[in-house]
């Protein structure tokens, strides 16, 4: 026993530490503080009574402090002075108090047990107690409800066989391995969340439980176990795991780059798509700051966007940045992000999705480029040309200069496409662009308008002579041979020229005028240029007026046919008639065929008009037959466009079928130009027409590239001597010789022969002498309406005319033989 003699103070008591044997801190008067090795502290008072040494307990420190202990020492000393034993007096008082307190203590115990039971049964968690052998000592209502047992079925029973007999997967769970039992035996607490409790009905549910050892007077007497049904939590955790697995699978298989940044801008997560997007592994990306991969020109946008997102605690949307690929190139990524916050609400970073839009941006740029440029040549198109023109005019206005517009159309470009193919045509166009560039300055603009049309914009030209000089240079450069494959081509063009401000300032009107001038250059023989003048504009306006009128002419019944009889002058007998188209317009009056037929051919209306002519001519020929006239051959002229458009054979056969006219009484007049265009397809059409039984004649024979081979291949039935030869046969020996040769050729080939435009007795006599007796012309009859033509066809033709007979006056301009 260790003793100390220095009077006690509170500080000394606090500083005193337990030793390996009891320590006494004396305070005088026999009182001391006993400190046991386990740290417990007790006040004691040593005194003598009746000759014996005794000790009185004064209390436990710190419940009884130093001051209270000294007070109790003083009270004990007073009892000793009065002859009383303090220890005996405490026992007597204790017995009296015990008797009085016994009933109160029992009541308090019952009340305490009731409170304990109430607490147990009000707990939502299951709670039960077991002794050191695992036998249930108490159980609450929640435990019974969750397990399905009654209180009697659990109390006094071993708990492990009831609720712990198997693992979650059904494997036996030996009692010796039970973690509650092992922890209880070790006097330790346990926490478990991977087991199940089994209900009375044989079902189980996942639980999380805690066990706490119970001691009584320092001796282990059992364990209290509390548990909760974590089925819902388990389902949520499983759902969360599945959701996370789905998200990870989606993230890893996403075609987009999914990432996360911390608040400092460093990547903390990336899916594997970054390998495909930028060529880096995930680890390489996470080791690099984002700014190290962004294009230097895009860094200000990135920094501004990131700083604004951090300051505003929000994400960003559709931010397009260029990121450096591992190979050194840059990919364009469109970024969208949302903020991430930790459990305290502090901004932790950002998560987002970046989509590679490189191809889309390049496509959009390509579309934007193509919206203003020609795909083949890369030249500005009309949209960009208009913009360049406006700038050029604004500059010329300030500098008092001129702007030239040259409208170019390649001559015979279609022939190259049709014979050598479109690839050769494209190569020719590219060669033309190269040569145009040699003739222009960098400030000028060359624009392709489509097909074989180009426009050259001459910026700030000083005078008209400069524009004319450029046009001449273009013709000169294009005239040089161009080698396409193994073919040497000559590419000429026709150019229409307009000049600002002389011809106006409106872009569309200037282009229209340049187009008009270009067509005027083509009509002048091609491979030349023409400056626009108002006369051209009047011609273009008339062309448009006629074209618009023709569109309505068929529906308004403004078109009609006249018929010029054809005679065999040797017998005086009518042998046929030629159908000639006429147009009487309410505003324009009688429009000469020479004016409107070329317009109809230019705009394609000649095809429906030609079909109408065939229909009407066949009906009229059949009507004359039914009226008693002898069989007469109806001649109808065909246009080259009717051959090119197709459907001609069906049109002819339909007209014959609907009218009832025998096919051999229909003669189709072809020109040499028809036979020379697309020979193989034309020959096929001609053969199908011949198969119908119709007759074919070659109109205007001798005016073109006459070829005996064509006469044989196309099975022509009759030749027609053109009026240009007939007109001069009586005073031009060459013309007379040509007519005689044509007549002899027809006879040698056993072909029919007819002369048109016979207007004088002298022409009539010459043709008879040459052996051509089939004729038509003003001398015999002018073109007449159907009823008048019928009367003329019924009257015989006198073989001679009396001396002094006045012949019809020639009026070829209005009543000759322009064809439909």
C-alpha cells in the first residue's frame, strides 16, 4: 500500500495516476482517497471504537468530492465524541430505510421494466436478447412481426436454428460459424449486413444487424441483437448497381465521348470512346490537362466558357471546340455539360458529352461553299457573282469607272457530250476555265452559270475598248486546239457583252441583256461577240411575246390549217395537198409562219403543235375522201424536235387510227437536217414509220448536205425541189443544171419528184421539159382554207393557159411554204 501525507487538493487528486497496487492519498484526521489499480477511487475514514480499528466508507469519487468527504468526516468525528460508532449508526439507519424503501423499490423496478418493455415494443427495429448459450431471453414486437413467431415460440429457445440456419443461397449455416455467437463468446460487438433472417414460414429477407454484449457485475451474461429488414435498401442498391452497370455499358458503347472534369478543369473520368475520338488511351487523357489538347485559337472560348460555368454553377451547351488528335490533326467536338455538386452543395466539377461533328461541320462548310460555287469548276455561281457585281458597281461608282459583263456560251458543246461522253465534256469545261483565267485579272470574276455558259465580270474597266479587247482575247484563246484524250478539239464560243452604267445597273436586267446579245452573236454565225443594243431587246421582247401567245394558241383555237393543192400538170389531175400552219392572234393579227414557227421550235411547243397538225390534216384528208374526192396524198411537215423528243410513231399511228385515213395517203416531209442528227435513232424512227405504211418525202432537197446514201438508208419515196432552185431556173444556168440533175437523180433511183414554189409559166415550162410534172405553187393554187381547197381540188387543171392570161401575183412572204 502506498501512502502520501501531504494534504489533498483537487489538483493532486486529478494528477494522481493508478499504480500496480492500491494507492492512498491521505487528507488528515484518518481520511484518505483509495485509488485502485483499475482506476476506481473511494473515500475512506480510519477510526478506533471500543478498542478496535475500524474503517468507514465515505463515498465514491468523483460523485463525492473533496469538500463533501471532509464534511462526512466531521460528522463521523462528532458521533465518536458522543460515544456512538459511526459504522453501526449507518447500518441501523440503513435497515430502517430499507424497510421503508422496499415497497418503493419494487414499484420502481416494475415501472422500469414497463418503460423498458414500452421502449422495446415501440422500436421499428427487431430486438432480441440471448444468453451466452444462444437462448432467447427477451424479444420485442417488431422482431416477432418480422419473423412470424409468437413470444412463447421464441423465449427460452435457441435462436440460431430459428432464424440463422442457412445462408442467403440456401447453404447450411453451422451454429459454430455464427458471427453473433462468435462475437458474444469474445465479448465483442458485431455488425453484419450480408446475411438473411429466416421467417417461420420458410421465407427469408436480407438484414443488417448489430450485437452488443451484456455484462452484469462485470460478468458476460449474453448479447442484445437489433436488426432491420433491408429488403427495400437491397432492391434499391441492386437497382442502383444495375443502373450504374447500364450507364457504364452505355457510356463505354456510346458513339460520343462521355467525360467528367473536376472543378479545376482536369479530367477525372472518360469512357473509352476517347481512343476513337482523339487517339489517346483513357489513362493518357486523365494525365493531361484539357487545355493542352485544345486548339490555341479556341482556348479563349474554352476558358471563358469554363470560367462562366464555375462562377454561375451551371453547365454549357453546344460549345464547339477543336481538340488535338494523337496524330497531330484536329477534330471538331460539340460539347454539352452539366454541373456536379458534392453532398454539401459545393461545386465538384462537370460531367458532359462531346460529339465528334468534324464531318458535319466539313459537310456544312462544303454545302455553304457549293451554295456559292460551281461543283465541277469551283467557280463562283450566280449567287456569289451577284454579290461580286454589287461590290464592283459600288467601287466603279466611286471611281467613275465601268463594269463589264460578258455572257459566254460554248458553240457545239452538246456535240462533244453526245459523241465523247460527259467526262470529256467536263474536261473541256475545265480547260476553258483555265484559258479564261489567262484573259482576266485577279480582280475579275469568272462564273459558271451551268451547262456550257460562263459569265466574266470585269471590274473597274476604263472604257468600252478594254471590254472589247478582253472579249477578243477570249475568242482567240479558245480558238486554240484543246487535246481531250486522243481527240483534238476547237472550242469556240459566242459572247454577249453589256457594260455598266451604259446598259443599266440592275444585275438581273444586265444578265438578260447579255443573254440576248449572246444569242444575237450565235445567230450571226457564232465564234464572235456582240455588244447589247436596244434593237436586240425589241427582238427578244417579240420572241417572248410570240412564245407566250403560242402557249395559249392551241387552247384558244387560234391555229388553223391551209392546204396548197399539188397537181400532175401533164394530166391536170390533183394528186394531193400540203398542210400549212397559220396563226391568227386577236392582238397580233395574222402572224407569218416565218415568225412564229422558229419560236415554237425554240421553246419546244412545236411538238404539241405538230401533233395537232397531224391530227387535223389526217381528219381533213379522210373527210375529203368521204365527200367523194379521189384518194389524195396529204403532206405534213415534221420538225427535228419531234424526232428528238420521241413518241412520234405513236403520234402518227394515233392520228391515222382516229381519223380512219389509210396510211399510204399520208406523206411525212423530212428535212436533210433531221436525217443528219443522231442518225441511228432517226433511222430507227423512220423504219418504224415506214412499217406503218406512210410515205416519206425529202423536203428542200439540194439545199443541205445531200447524200445518196441517206436516200437509200432512209427509204425516201419522193424528193421535193426547193423553191430557191425553182425561182431562178429561167435565168441562172447553174440553178437550171441543179434542177435537171435532181430530176434525173430521182428517176434513176425510181423516186417521185415534185417542185414547189412554181409561180410563172416559164418555170412551169422548164420543169415540164426537165421531166418534172408534179408541181405546187402560186401559179397552180395558193394555200387555201379547207372548203376552198376542196373546190380547187375538184376542178381540173388546164394543161395550157391562153395568151394574155393574168397569172396570180407572187406573195411568198405570207403564203409560201413555211412548214409546221
